C-alpha cells in the first residue's frame, strides 16, 4: 500500500521556505498602513453605483464591458498610437504574467532595492533569477552600478517604480533615460510601474514612446479603487499582445469592470480626492520634519517614509501607535537600508491629526 502524498513531497522546497504576504488586521484602527485612498464616494454616487452593479448579469461570463473598460482606460491615459493595453486583477497579476512571459533558461529580472516586494516574489515563484540593485544612502538610483549590472547580466526585464515604494521618490530624468537606453542595447524590457501616478508631479507615459522596449504598469488601487483590484499594462502592441496570450480569459469580473467604468465616468471626483491627499501629504511632511527625532524623506506618493533616530526604535514606536489605535507600517525588516524606518499612509485630515498625536506621544 502506497503512502499518501504529503505536502512536502509535492510542493517545491523553495515555496515551502517562503513566507506568505501578510496583511495586518486593521479592524478598529485608524488605517494608515497600505497606501489606500482614505475617501469614499458620496452617498448619491454610492447609490448610483449600487444600481449599476445590481443590474449586472452575474450569471454570464465577462464580455463586452471588459472591452468598454479597455477603451475607457485607453482614453483616460491617452494611449499612444500602435500601443495596446491589457487588464489584470490588480497590478500583481500583471507582474506575475510578465515573469511567466520572460521565463526562459538563463532569464533574470532586475529591480532597485528596496522596492515593491512583488517584483522579487513573482520572479522567485516562477523560478526566475532576481537581481536586486541597492539604492544609494539617499534612496536614489545608483546609476553606475545599475548600468554595469545590466551590461553584465543582460536581464530580460527591469522594473523601475515611478515613484518608488516604499521610499516614495521619483527617479531623475537622466537616470531613467540612461537605464532604459542601456536596457535597449542588450535587449531588455523595462517596466515603469506608475502605481502612485495620481499623486506624482509627472508621468513617463509620453516619454515611453521614444523607446520600443518600455512598458507602463498602472493600477486603479491608488486612484481610489483598492478593493476593486484592477491594474493595466500599456506598451507597444507587438509586445503587449504576446503577454496577453497568457492572461486568463476571464481574469476581470463584470463587477470589477463596471465599478472601474463608473469611477472613470466620475474621474473628477477621484482627481479632487487625489488633490486633497497631496495637500495633506505636504502638510504632514512639514509637521514631521519639525520633529527632531525623525529623518523624513521627500514624497511624490500618498505615503511618507521616515527614519527614527536612536535611541528610538521603530518596533516600539509602531507598537505604541498601534496601542493608541493608529496602524502604520514598520518596514525595518524589508531591507537593511530601511533599518528603523516607518512608512505612513496619508489619510484624511482627521486621521492625520490622530496619527500625529499618537506619534508625538510615542516619541
């Protein structure tokens, strides 16, 4: 009689050794840990959206409305000529599809560190080598090191988050173009991740047309639809159409598509919310910079990275704020350069006041 198959015998050993992505329990807290838009829709818009969603034929597979959403997003982002756009269940799914698409013997994926954890995680899950290039002491791109690494490793794919997560800064134009040109020389794709574009002072979408190796990744999560889970990938049609071949045929639900279409029809509402968030961010930056116990980094996103000065410890301040009902993110363990760092999402004016009160008490 054969033994029953055990989990350990069929699951890859490297998967067994990995840690799952952990989402903090936020019930009862002022939630400033996940870079979400803190604003909800007005009551009239909520009622209107509810009617739209109630009328959907949920017994049918997604159809024409998915194409309607693609067209609406193409108009929203001013899609360049001869470019295409595909949808993902959040940008996370698109990152996974990119790892699948480039997975050949010897292929690698490169990204600056610290950066968005899913770049590395998706590579490792797919069995693709991940090459992380350390940012400098100010969390800026080490361009010379990155150019040398591109020349040496000739990665299949290079990620440039613009702005970066968790450091919240934009890379310089010179650095961006230097890296893209180096990738072009060795045949690497460059994916510019503009997840936080609603809060940034600029976008790369028009400049990307100077190159044929650049893709642009965006999400509606920071636009205000984190719960809808919808991302999109933009790039030259001859590249995007190949990636589209491995996309699951019904990866976007009709409910998600309708909610996204509704949001795009009322984009002025969400743009106003983004402006409020940027105003609150700038106010928070000035308030945080006034505290001697902190080093505060500049932000072009809806989050702020700060480093506690010793003898203060990030773990203790994080727990102290949590005890006072405010949930932020302790990023100290994500990378050695983030030692003693906390990341704070920009909330509403009231939430930010509560956060500042809790932080000052802990300091």
